[in-house]
DNA sequence: CTGAAAGCGCTAACAT
DNA sequence: ATGTTAGCGCTTTCAG
């Protein structure tokens, strides 16, 4: 790209192209080490020279060359986010919301964020990230019930944090929503309102959270000395369309369910649509509850009637993930650690009492 | 993070932690340079040793340390995407679609993508990126009519590509949608169908594309010896809500428009809703056309009736941007260059003939 | 309190 | 065809 310099705009530092430590040092009549120390507020540098150095650096628009600094300190001050490219392409995804949370923290803590999408071969991407040392650690997402990436990453010696949990022996750090408690609360609420024929519209069964939620669903029943109806849990994808289809199927069955507990607001929206299609009014003829992770443009309060839901902003996960990972790579905490985010159960108008 | 090694999973390279050029060289009885050359397919390296080196590297899981390599070659092989954090938070945004396109190309070309969100001070972020040399170039988005970043970046000597165009003297490279032609075609189509009372639901006036589209709107009229009605162009945000409000206002006016041309499918969706609210049937009582940039979950074909629209997938912009930027930083092309993406006009059921 | 010197891991010019 | 050497720009012992 051309480099036509322009007057004004930047105070006066037009020539801060060659702004490196050496030239700064020469200009100040100091050694590189002194300048370097002064800039990083090293003690044993008198206030006076520190100010002088800072002023000169400021004027020169100096900032340490990140690559050189990385090489010297052995850290990249960069973390990676590894995800399947398709998560950017699906219409219903909470990916960007997680990303927003991550971005916020990464920026706050003066780190950089490397985006590492992959098409199929995640293992290759992780291996590359690890061996090329481009990042100090990575955030990985969408854990399988038993996720092989944990062993791989431990083996690679690459620090990481998982968004979610998985059933493996190897140690790992994670941030997760409280799926168990959340689904148990939701189901319990419906039971306490007198519902018995409840259908759980759950996530796909190869994801660990879906298994956890299914178990929680049953636990809510047994905690009350009840038993869940057979085939009450549907393992389907997190979309409005499948919410709709699943609900339609059940609403057409001989024993019509009186309530649905959904894994996401997307699915709940589908259930609402199915209810309408069947001439049922949500909150009067049919109860619907869900977990609301605060995805942009699809929140519990967007529905009519407003949806009763447990809620944890998904961006909080992003913030937790990034914060934990940086703490880990900086050695401020020692892994493995886990964090389960709390949630609120917010009662709105989508539930009704039965009997 | 802990480093519990695990058997299996990775063939046998459990100790490829110390896999660097030096150890590889020693192990092979060669010099670092030879190994380095062999690995990068340098000529003047006999096939035989090349194979031997490659095999050893493969077995050791070796990959050059990206930071060291960057420092040596003077390039980071990384590009940055600078954007306002809020673009991740708004429900109606084409950001992720652009991102998907960028990701694809960056990965293909073996580059890394650094995400640089900012809250308010974009100038600071750009300055930091430039002086810390963390990236070879940046993609910037959402140009203002006269965008000060162009001068800044040229001054900083940071290679960049703009998504969109702007009215400045300084040279810059860009990839843009063909706003002018697209809006002129859309407006022309309506005029040719006999419409005269047409309202343009345009973007906010501080964005350059909105100005371009407004001009194109008028050009379509004058090209036919006609004149656009006064106050026919509305400069509003790209949301469904404003599409709705704007349309409602106009549909309640004394002279009711017979057609709307919209800047995005979001806005068109709002217009559809307004039409319904006024008891009008789109495609019979009211015509609606728009530019469709293929944003996930909001496409022309999602509406009923399907929306007549010009279309350029927004992810193509992302691909164009990344490809151009990498070509630029690698010196494969010389800036400034610009690329205007072609579009198709797809006739669907949202238009009707008047008189 | 400050400076000289080594080195992070790689590439590239300069030998040979 | 391969090795030697000198950096890339920074941080960091180790001296003074």
C-alpha cells in the first residue's frame, strides 16, 4: 500500500517509523536496557529518567515490537479461539455472543485474540497452534460427551480452557453454564405447577450438556417421587425449526403434553409456533419454559407471552473463559480449575397451573 | 495448565516439546540453515536430504516458531480485523458474514487473523497495531462519507483495505458492493413497472453508501426524464424496526407510495410488516425491492412473498477483502486497487405493475 | 542505578 | 550443496 504522508492528524510524530528501542536509547543517551526498564516501570529506575524516557517514547509513538518482545519473554500475549467455521454460517448460533465476551476481556487485559477457524481438522489446527507457538493458550468449545481434545491438548502442552464440560479422566479447566441445576429447576417448576406430561426439547445427544440436562430432567421427577413419562426427552438440534417439528409431533400424539422444557429460546420459539398452529395459547393451554442464554436477537422477553426461563448471559461465559485462560497462562492461577456460572429463574407469562 | 501426557492419540511424538530447528539439525547432523532451507523447499537442496529432513520434522512434530520467523522475515503473516465491539452485540449485523469470508481466505492462504475490537478509540487501536507490528495489514469497515482513517493509516504506513468506499483524496484500496448500480437497477425496475410514488428506505446519512444509493435513486428517475418525489429518501438505520416505522409513516401520508426500495432485507422485512398492518398485500397492492447481502437468517427468499432483490453475498466481500490485503502485504499486487463486486437482480414476487 | 552482552528461534547473506 | 555468521528487536542476567 502506498504511504503518502499527510500533514496534521497525528501530532508531529511523522517519522516514528524507525521508532525502536535502539534509536530511542541513542536519542536519549541511554542504553537499551535502561529505556526498556523505564518503559515497563521497573523499580530501580529513578522517577526522573523514567519520565524523560516515557516522554520521548510517547513523542516517538514508540511501542515495543510485539514479535520481538514475544520471542524474548517466551509468551505471545495472545490467545486463540478455535472453532468450526460453520459456526459463523449457521443462522442460529450463540457464537458471536461468546466472542463478544471474550473480546472484551482480551482487550481489557491487553492481550490479542487470534481467530482460528477450522473446516474439518481441528486436531491439525490445535497442533499447529501449539507447535508454532503463536498463542499462549486456546479456548475450545462445544465439548463432546467424551472429548478427545482434552488428552490431545494436555499432551501438546498447550494451555486451554473448555467452554462446557466433558466426561474424561484427564484434567482440564472450564467455564460452563449450570445446565444440571437449571434444567432441574425448570422441570421442577412445571411439576410443582401440576404438570406431568412434560416434554424436554433437548440438544443433540453427542453434546455433554444434553446428557446432563436429560439427567436433570429425570432427577426433578424422582426428587418428587414421580417418574418421567417414557420418551419424554428429545435430542434434537438447537433451532426454531426442530423446536417446531418436535412440538408438533408431540401435540399430535394421543397423550398431549401440557408443558415443554426447552434447551434454548430458539427451540422455545418453535414450540410457540407449534402451539399457535394447534390453536393452543401458551401460558393458558400450554406451558413452555427454557434456558435463555441471552443470544442477541432471540431472548426470552422477545416472545409473546414472555418466556419463563433460567438465564445466564452467554457473553459472561466468554468473559469467564478469556479471564481464566489469561490467568492460567500468566500463572496467576494454577489449573485445572472450573467455574460454573450461576443463573436466575425468571418467572414470566408462559406457564400455567394444571388441575 | 497441567501436562499429564497420555498414551496413544498422537503417534509417538510425545517429546516434541523441544522441537526446534537447532535440535532437528543436530539430530540430523546438518546445519540449521540446511534444515531451514530443506523445509521451505529451497532449490539447491537435493531431493534426498529434503526427504530426510522432512521426515524428521514430521516425526518431531516440528513447525517453525511463528514469532521467531516473523521477526526474521519482517512479516507477521497475520492480518487484523478492526471493528467496533458493538457490531458483535447488535442483533442485526452482517459482521459475522463478512468474518466468515475473511476467515476462509485467511486460512487458505496460511495466514492468521487477529481480531481487534475497539470500544471508542479506533485510532488508538490502529496506532497500536501499526507500531507494535503485530499485523502486516488491517481490514477496516463502515466507512464514513469522508473517512479520516485513510489519512491516518497512510501516515502510519500500515497496509489496509477498506470495506466500502469514501470520498477522500488519499489513496486507498477497497472492496465494495456496487451500491450505485444496484440501487439504480432496483429503482429503475419499479419505474418501468409504472411506479412513481416510490420511497427509498436508505441507510444512515453519515455512511457513504447511503449517499451513493440516494444519488442512484435520483439517477434512475432522471434517466427516464422523471423526477423523484420530494422527501422520497429516508436515511434511517438498517433494522427491521426502522423499516417498519418508516413505511408506516409513509403509508399513512396523503399520497400513499406504491413501492419501497430498501437498503437491506432487514428493512424490507419491516416494510412487509407495515404493509400487513395496513391491510396491504405485498406484490399486489404494494411493491417492495431491496438489496440482499445474504446475511445469515435474513435473506430475500425468507420473506413471503419472496423479495425481488439485487444480491451479492456479503461473505464474498470478506473473501475479497482478505485476498486483496494479503496480495498487498505480500507485494503480489501494488496498491491502491479497488474492486466492486457484481450483483444479480433476481425478480421474485414482491413487485406488481401499476396502471 | 545503569550498561554490556547474551540469547529468544529463525532466516539470509556470505562463504566454501 | 552445505555451513558460518550475522542479525530481526526485545528482555534479562550479570557486572559495575
